[in-house]
C-alpha cells in the first residue's frame, strides 16, 4: 500500500511538470489514438472542428507545444520519414508519462472549474467609465457578433448531425451554443434595463457616493 502511494505521488509530480494547455491536451489525445506527425495533427484539428474550442490560430503554437512535450518526456519520436526535398516528417508517439498526463488533465478539466480571466468580464467590471448609452450600443454590437458565431456553430452542429456523428462528438459545439445563447440573453436584458432607465449611472454620482 505504501509503495502504491509513493508511486502515485511520483506520477502526479511528473504530470505536474508538464505544462497543461488545450493544445497540449489535443496533441496527447491524438497520439493516444495512434502515432502521427505534426501535419496530421493539424489536419485532425481542422477536420474535427477542434479549432472551434482550441486556439490554434498560430501554426507555430502546435510545433512549439510538440517540442515542449517532447522535451518533458510526454511524447517520443517513433521514426523520421523522408519527404522529398523537404525536412523529414517526424512521427511522434505517446509515452506512459504523456498518457497519464492526458487522462489526468481531462478528469481535472471536467470536474474542476478553472479560474479563467476572460476579457469580457474584465471590461464589464469597468463599465462605469462609459455612459449607459455607450454601453447599450456596444452591447448591441456584441449581440450581433455573437449571433453570427451562434449561426456558424449551428451550421457545424447540423453538418455533424447530417453525417450521423454520435452526439458525443458534437457535445463541445452543443456546449458553446448553450453558453452563447445564455450570454446573449443576459446582454439583451441589460440593454433593455438601460433603455427602460432601470439601470443608469454617471461618473459624477459614483464619485459622490465614494466621498
């Protein structure tokens, strides 16, 4: 029993040494499926719509993460394939350390809400610097942008459903739809309260209350 506890603690310590990120999780999960080279990982991220939930706008982020995971011992080079006139294609495989880390991260990410410091709540905390009229206009612009995003997600969901994909593989899109719909409903309620004068403020009044 003592040996088991010690081994578990060692594994946990090693897992904590690997920098956790959505991109790193995707790479490890792909390699759990089978060994592959970075270009194939990029293809899968796009084909499976993972770029909707994982920030891979900068292609270098994938290669930088792969280098880091390899350096930390989470993945290993299985082989190098010749690529006619181009750099060799390096095929990576998962290690036991990487496999343990991936499963540990998934369980932690699902069960424990993370303290994520997003831009929108940060900006909302300083709305007092703007006038209610400005806020209503800006919120309406945000609703319009969210409507476009929601429409895109709905198209993605319908496309997946038309291909008879199991609901399991559409849950991240379903989640995003629900979150966006809830945000839009809240923003719309704030706009309505501002227009109805139920929510109003001015910097002068706020300063007076502080003094």
